[in-house]
């Protein structure tokens, strides 16, 4: 499978009164063409900061290292250079990133009510997403494409919805608008950051089915970020589990959820609600502060399998098999 996005050694550092912290620490993964990769972890594990770094939207003052190679579509034009095959998203200017953002790689943000402009009509916001990448297109063409994007995102009566404001729509409809905006300019890679958060289960199912349908029809490569293991089992082929800024386990989603090899993944599964009557077992302790990470494995203070060697150094990835690996010294 060809790679749409290849991330190697991505580290994001943020300034704090106590010094620099790393919400994303030496993260590497690949996203294949037409594949959905799930990124799972608790709040504060670094999932959203990872996505913002890939989009060039880190907070002011942040700095980053590493590489994120995005495969561009044939005939793409970036900075006047046609048919560029790949672009390192972490090494280009803000101007170049704006050229790619939306057209080559797009993002569905976690909370549509804050991501949408409350004083602009829905149609105008979708049109803006097209106009910025198609400056030569006429207004009638842009309007037509905006209505097509809304229809593709399964909004009923798109012409009427286009005249409405965000506050006039339900949470599920606002999320559909976000999907329409993200896909309006035809990107090949889509980052979905907790797209079903705060939606009821019925609407959540509809949004997940819509994303799956669009991925198949548009041949999208999708990075799906969530804290819900049940959701990632429905949408992703592979899953990467994050803890304290690092990926600690990665592999095929069925294999990782059926036979996890990192204690943190095991803990997440034990703490997840089930249909059968079973006692939920919470993970003891709390996520460590980024300003005071343990010297070795960040999960060691909470780990039921903790041994002295865990505190010596950050564990390297160990292979479970050719497709599954975990950052734990107990993997053999």
C-alpha cells in the first residue's frame, strides 16, 4: 500500500513557566492511501496537538522537529512547482502550508460550534473554503460546488441550510457542515479530531457511517482521533495508542483490541464499558504532568506489571509480529 502521510520523529515543544514541555514526543507512523488509522488515548495524551502540528496550527511559540511527508496529488501546484511528489509539512513556510491546507490535507475540528464563524451563513463559510484554493472560479461555480459539498455531507435541503447560521443547526448538522467544509476543496488526507464528541449515540452512528462512506467514495486517507475504543473499532483498520505524548502501541485494530501488549492499552480496555455486566476496572493514578515525566516508561507509576528496569530508560518499540509492536520491555 502506497503511503499518503509518513511521520518520523515528530516532536512538539511548548513554552511554560517551568520550561519547555513535549505534548508530542518522538511520534512516528504511516498512513496508507485509502486507509483509516485510529489514534487513541486519554485527554492530554497529545492526540490533538499531533493533529494541529500536521496542519501547521500549533499554538504561538511552539517549536517542532521531525518530518511529516505528505504525498501530493498529481498536478498539484505548490509555490509554483508542479507535480511535486511529496512535501515535508514540518519544513515549509506558513504561506506554503496555507496552499496545502484544505486542498491536500484537511481537518474536522473537535467542536464545530467554536470552529464555525457564528456571524456568517453556512453557505458563505463553505464557499470560502473553495474560493481560497480556486481564485479563478466564478461565484456561480463556487456556489454550486458549495451546495454539492453540503449535499455530499448528507445535509437535507442544502440550499436552505446554506442560508442558515450555525446556531440554527443541531450539533449533528454542524458536524456535517464541518465535514462539507473540510472536503470542499478535494483533499486526499483527512484528519478527524474527535468528530463524534458530545453527540448522542444515534447521531454518532450516522456521522461514523457518513465518514466511512465518504472515505470509500473519495478514496480518502483518514487519521481518526478519538478516546473511544468502541468508535475506533468501527472505523479504523489500524490503531496507534498514545500516552503522555508518545505512541506506546500500534497494530491492526482487531489484534490490538483483542490481544493488547502494552499495559496501558490493557488498562483502557478494562476501563471501557461493556454490554455484559462486568465490573469496570479504572487505571490507578493519574496521567503524569508533562513537566515531571518519570525517567523511564511514563506509564510505569500506574503499571501493574512495573519492574525496576522500567525506570531505567524510555523503552524502545518491540515487535509482537511484523504488523504489531509495543513500547514495553515485557514484549518478547
